[in-house]
């Protein structure tokens, strides 16, 4: 990824520790990319950018709410102004929804769809013209195994399944422009997003999957490195499930707790 320009949305972490966006931004930089770390909370983005710079990498932070088209345009324009183009967009932003159908209000539903799904559409629309100008690029969208197997949280599951449809459709449309679009489908990894579930749930999540080891944001981020890299130049429209084999079992489908 040397010399490539990448944007990672949700590049901060909501608490101490390493979330999926933070891990991806750091690994992209270690692989030689210049990374714009975008987050709704600027300090979170700055923390990640600072970690990258402390390792000798190149990164800047940018405050953006990716549910807003203007913020997405400004985010892309900033990367282009700074580094002359854009090669990689990592659509990582996501929040969890309420555990059950009857707890989900229409307002919750709309917010979930805006943050987890519309954001992917808006950031992609902003990025594609500048990627196409360069002859192509790679877009990675973070879904979830909740899109594939029942685990409660219907709004979250619907948004994450929507991402898979978006990837399928846009891979076909953007292939002729040289833009590859793929999804990463993480399993029950332990990140700041799920910290609130507590130690018992943490242990259960670890035991659920056939491998029986705890997944981290780094496991997910290595998948993003592959999909963003030239080694994946012939891969588009795919979903890469990173879940220690959980989707191959019948375990781990109990209703989730609250984040
Ligand atoms: N942790 C898991 O088990 C798991 C499993 C499957 C999928 N995922 C997905 O991984 C992705 C990232 O999760 P994470 O663990 O890094 O979460 P996280 O909460 O640690 O980090 C996400 C970051 O996104 C930012 N953000 C939220 N809304 C935003 C917005 N509108 N605009 C810009 N930034 C915004 C937050 O400020 C936060 O810093 C999400 O899409 C999530 O659904 C996580």
C-alpha cells in the first residue's frame, strides 16, 4: 500500500482500546499508506492519527459526521488537497441498535439506517469520482455477521444486510471504472463498541466460535489490508467473513445484551 491515500471513517475508538477503524488506520499506515482518520469526535480521530505519526507514519485527523453529505465531500476534498488523490475508502462507521424488535422505535430505526447504511452511500458517492480520475480504487464496507444469522438487534441486522446489497450492486456498477467494492463481515470481536456487555458476555462470545479464541480489531483490520491492497486487484463484490467460524455453527444466537 506504499504511497496510497486512504480514508478510514470512524477511525477513532469510543473508549480506551482499539476499535475496528483505529486498527485499520494503523495497519494501513504501517503498510505505507497515507491515512485521513475521520471521526464524528475529532479528538478520537486525532488520537489515532497521533499514534500513526508516533510510529513514523503519515496521517491527519478530520472531524466528520458521515451521515451528512457535506461532511463526506469535505472529507474527500481534504485528502485530495493534502495528497493529490484518493485510492482507498474504508467505510467503518457503525453503531449498535436496541436488542429487540419491540424496543425499537421509528426514531431508533431512522438513526441506525442513517449512521450504519446511509453513511456508506454518502461517503462512497463522494469518493468514487476522485478514485475514477486516478483509474480506480478500493472501497471496503464493514458489515456484521448479524446480517447473516439471527442474533436480535433487527435495525442493526437490517442495516448491515443492506451494506451487503450495496456492495453487490456497486461492485458491478463501478468495476468498469476500476473501483473494487468489498465487504468485511466481522464476528463477535472484542472492541470498545461492545465493552458495555461485561466480562460474562465477553467469555461467552469467545467460547461461541469453533476456534474458541477472542477476536480483536486487528483480526478484522488485516482483512481490510488485504482487500485494500494490490494483492486483491481481482477481488470485487465479495464478503470476507472474519468470525473464528461462528457462522458455521448454530451457537451464539441468543439475544444480545445492551451495549
Ligand atoms: N465489535 C464488534 O463485535 C463488531 C462486530 C461486527 C461489526 N462491527 C462493526 O465494526 C465497525 C466499527 O466498530 P468499532 O468496534 O471500531 O466501534 P467504535 O465504537 O469503537 O468506533 C467507531 C467510531 O465511529 C465513530 N462514529 C460514530 N458515528 C459516526 C458518524 N456518524 N460519523 C463519523 N464517525 C462516527 C465513533 O465516534 C467511534 O470513534 C462498526 O461498523 C461495527 O458495526 C463490530
